[in-house]
């Protein structure tokens, strides 16, 4: 979906978000709280960054 947009920064951020979300899912399945919170923080960083840049 992110590749449909012309803005390269948006695409790069979106793809990074999706990759981090996939990694988050893998970490969550292992049940390790510390690593799960770290992975969630990584994914949320993409959310905050994108919404700050694109005001959505």
C-alpha cells in the first residue's frame, strides 16, 4: 500500500513501519515482556514520526 504514494519519505517510513510490525508480531509470539515492549516502542516510533511529518 505504501508504494502507491509518490512521496519517498512517506513510502520509506511506511515500509519501515510494516517491517517493524512484522518483527513485533514475531517477538510477541515468544512471550518475552522486555523484548515485546522494545519491539512495540520501535513500531510506535514509526507511527509518531509519520503522524508528526504528515499531520494525520
